[in-house]
C-alpha cells in the first residue's frame, strides 16, 4: 500500500521508498526511513498536498511524493475518495 492511499488518522510502517534520484534522497533525509511509523494528519482542501507526521515532525508532501512511500498497515483500502464538490470545479 502507498502512503497516498491512506485517510486522515490512518498510520502505517514505512517499508520502502520507491523511485530514485533526488526525490528519494530528500525523503530519506527528512526521516522517511524503513521501519518508521508515519501518520496522515490531513489533506489540503483540494486534496494536494498531504500533511503527515513522521518521528514527531509534521511534513507536507505532494501526492506524487506520497505515492513513492510504500507502507504496511493502515486502513486505507484503495484510492482516496474525491470529495463530492470537486466534481463541480
């Protein structure tokens, strides 16, 4: 499961950081390490970015960055549901 699939309030253990290059290294540098617990705090009103907590620090990530973080656990069973009012924008 990917971090971007979780709902606010869900948590999971980081298993792997997908991708390569600078973005992978940045995620590792700010504490997204295998074995750490990450929690989704909230999504921005339009769904991007996402605020998460890892090691007691809150970090905002774009959804494409959150999709690079593979986790175990959490209750998110799939893609987040889009808010109904977004269909009218």
